C-alpha cells in the first residue's frame, strides 16, 4: 500500500469517528493543565484566609507626630489621634497620615529687600510704614487642613497680611516704631488665629515675629531726624520730671512744717485766751459775790506783783500791819537786779 492510500484511509477514519478525536484531545490537554481538586474544608480555609487578609487592610497605626484622616470612597469622614485604629477595609475606606507636629514658618514681606508697595501699610495716624514679619505655625486639624482650604499656605499668607494691616492701621507710627512692637505682634497673632478659625483652615498660629517696621526708604532720613528730636524731647522731659520729683517733696515738706507750726501756735494762743477768759470769769463771779473782799484781794495781788519787781523794800519796825511795809523804788536806778548783779559795788 502506498503512502497516499494510507493518508486517505486515515482521513476517512477521522471523518467517520469525530467523537473519539475530541476525547483524545482532552486527554492530551489534561496532561498539560492539571487542575487540583479541593474539598469543602480546604475551600472554607482558603476563603477565611482571604477574608482575614482583606479585613487586615483596615488596621492602621497613627504615630505621635501624626493624625489619621479617614477617607470613605475618597470623602473625608473622620480624624483620629495617635494610636492603633481600625477603619473599613480597602477600597471602602483609606487612611492618610500627615505629620502635624512639624513647625513651619512663613515669611511675610521681603526682609532686607528694596521698597515694595505690597509691604507698605498705613498707620493709625495716616503715615506709611514698611513691615516684615515671620509666621510660625503648625497643623492643628489635618482633616480641615487637607480638605477645607484649597491652598492652605496661600490662604495663610493672605490672612496674615490682612491681620498685620488691620493692627498697623489702628496703631500710631511712633508706637509702631518704638515701644509697641511686641504688642503689635501679639495682636496680629490673635487676629490671624480668629480669621483662620472662621475659615476652618485647621492651622494653629504659634507665634508672630515682627522683624522690621520702618518708614519708606525715600523718607527714612527725615524720620530718623524726627526720632532723634523726640529722643531729645523725652530726655529733657525726664530731666524736668526728675527735678520736679526732687524739689516738690522738699517744698511740700517745708509747707507741712510751717502749717504744723501755725497749727501749734494757733492751739497755744487759743488755749491761753481760753485760760485768761476762764480766769477773768472766775474773778468776776467772785467779785459779784463779794465785791470788797475781791477788790482787796486784787489790790494785794497787784501790790505783790509790783513788789516783786523792786530791788529794795523798807519795813516799818513798829509792825502795824501791811501799812508798815513800804517799798523803796529809787528813780536813779534803771538796771534790774539781774543785770546789776555782776556789776562792781
């Protein structure tokens, strides 16, 4: 039999038994792709492991310097604090872990640069100054920071400039250039924090550092002259106040001394006058009750007073009472016994 006849016979056999050919093909393929058979217990175990692995995607840990922001199908639903937490497994919920303890700094104005209209501000007394400051801030609420404001740093810059302008606008230029710089910085921080909280920016302003407050460069020399004149004025005022503080207490003390002496003299004069008046009234009452006796007593007191002033007294030896006593007052002697006591005889 020839080869052509054998091929024709094979083709006719294949065409007569197509089902036997399909089974043969399956057997050949089964040798290459062998699919293992599982029991129900093994299938349940595999399914449990898959479910556990899927559920474990919901566990997450928030570090001490982070906050957890939970997104449900891409929408912010919750903010969590540091620790171990659980959310619905992926892809239902996902967690973002931004760092919130990092301290950031925003420079407002161009410190050390040239003149710029953007940093020129109008003071409370309608003068123009240029102010530069640094804003020290950190994230307070990560959810608000990420989803409430489109560009948080740009919003912070705009709010900081607005707050600084507001505070400078109610401050006189002299105070802004000298003694109220720290007060301006504190007020700016308070105003800025209120603006950010009202917009729910999720930012906490830690400090506002006022770096420079100067008049415009074109007029800074004139302002320096004014500052020196004000310094001289303040020095002269301080010297005048020091002199006043020195002289006024002494003048007040002298006035108080004179007033107290006058009060003492007044009290003394009043007391003496009251004493004389009471003495006169007492004598008058005695005279009203016994005129002759009182008159005689007054006479004796007057004579006694006169005799005290005389240096010599002549006494009658006859001893006939008071009439025998006669004072001797020489007219030629003008010196008192006190003055003549030391004179030679």
